[in-house]
C-alpha cells in the first residue's frame, strides 16, 4: 500500500509540474437564454379575511400572473413572513408547520389558474383544535416561468 501511495504522489507532482500550456481556443457558442421571468407579490391576510370553520380556515388570493402557461409549465411558490420586525425576521416556504410541545399549526396552499388557496389548521395532542387566526399573516407569492 505504501508503494501505491508513493507512486500516486509522484504522479500528481509530475502532472502539476509538467502540465502543458498552449494557445487559447476559439470562443464557444453562446448558451441558451436564461430565465429571468420571476415575479413576486407580497400581501397581508387579516383575521377577517379567513373563511371556513373548525376543520379548516382558508383564504383565496387572486394572482393574475398564474396563467395557463405558468400553471402548466412554471412554478408558484409561497412563503410566510415570520418574526416580522425582529432580528430573526425571515420568509419560510409553505407548507409550514409550527410545533409547540404537543400542538401543531399547519399552513399549506393550492395553486389554481389565477389564484391560490391558503389553508390553516391546528392540532393539539392529535385532536383538531383549529380556530380562526387572530393575527395578520404576511405572505410572498413567487411566480416563475418555465422553459
């Protein structure tokens, strides 16, 4: 094994010391165009905006950018703003789950042509405890075109 390591080391040294240098080659063909068609929309959902009952609260939000092309070939991402105004402020991707000991809060979303649906649920010790959210949530929708 020592011989192998010694020869491998000598080979590496030889290659690095005696590597060839030549003329620069021709410039390559231009690459495919990039995709910079990304749009984002930030919106607030107040407690009075939610619909539903104790099984699920939900809200629909119109997003005109979600056309047939986006729906079929693009992507729609959703984020929630957490810890707004603090040094820990961040956008977190949905679906999102908060865990408080044995209690869970779930936020999820569905994408439709021209709109999204955001769903909110709570579970405590395996029992549905969903109540109307009592705070304003800030969301960011990111719409990306496909190729």
